[in-house]
């Protein structure tokens, strides 16, 4: 784990990339910001988390870091030790954690709950949706550092995701008062969704998805298919993280639209 800092004093704001080693957009965004650092009014730390997995180009070395928080310093599992180290490093901080997906080419945020902090910061970021994950956070960074906002920056491994990561870092620094830059001006309300149940995916040789993330799927409509066997919606829902190959055992997740942030 590598930690860099801008500004003097003990930071209460942090940016984290590289929780998953096959999602290089976060570290790339951090490097871009550090290469052209802004003037800061309060200190901020930047953390490149799973350096071993990043070097290997794999999601993790031993186990998924974002399923192991708060971790264990005494574990034989690399990511469990790293989770404990990262939890300690982020204690007391408002955190931006950067990720990417195989399911969606734009930016959206995930939060533990729609807290006053999330209501203040998320509308100032270039995201087009917020997903509340309360009830599905066991082992995730939210369980150890609830004042975290995760942002999915685009397609995994793409240059666009890296560019988006750098952009959203600078927006986050403005929103938290680290810099004096102008905040993002939003013209439309920001929709908020509650994460629901996973959409199971049977073992197969080929997969397809028919629905679009964040667009409502009516009851009875096809969602996806495994070797031509169609999965149909039992009830209306909005897909989140829906893709053919993003997860081994699920196509993605159901979600319910629960409101908007102005």
C-alpha cells in the first residue's frame, strides 16, 4: 500500500484507488492529479491500495479485498492484512474509493446510506446515479469506513475510466473543501436506487444481457440468457452492474428507485 499526501497536517479526506488490481483507473487518476497537483486548503491523502494485485493485473492475490473489511493484521491472507492496514489508514476520513466495471460506461456512485454527507457530495460529482447498498455491505469498505463514497468510473481497463477517475477526484476535492475549485453544476435531479437481490447466472458457455443498467425492466420482460435459456423479470426492477461476464455466478443486481438528490 502506498500513501501520498498534499497539504500539511492530519488529513480528514482521502482518495483510494487500486482496491482491485484489475481496475487500474483509480491509481491512474491519482497519478494524474499528483502529477498536476492543485492548491489545497486542507490536507488530503491518496492511497494506492493493493499494489501486489495491480502489479499482477489480477483482481486480488489471495481473496477479494472489498469483501474482507475490517480485516485482520494477523491473517495469512494478504488482502485480510491489507484490509486491516487500510482501515487504520482511513480512520476518521471522508473517503472517495475509485472502481470500474464490465457493465457500464458512465459514472455512478455507491454509498452505505444516503447520509447528509452523501447528499452534499454526490450531487457535486459527475455521476448519473447513486446506489444505496445498506443491507449488502458485509466485508465491503463501507462496513469499516461508512463515510466512503465509491464511484464506478467506466469500463474496466479503459482510458476513459482513467480520465473519469482524475475528473471525479478533482470534483471530490472541491466538494470536501480541500480545494477552492468551483463545484460541478447539476441541472437534473440525481436518481437514487436501493440495491436489491443478485440475479443468478447458471454455468454456461455463452451469456447475453438484454436490459440496460438503471432503466426499468417491466415484469415478464427478458433480462439475460445463459446458453439461450432466458431469465425473465419476476417483477419490475432497475438493473445495476448488469453484464454478461462481470461476475462468475450472477448477471448483476436488482434495484429499486427510491428518490432523487437535487
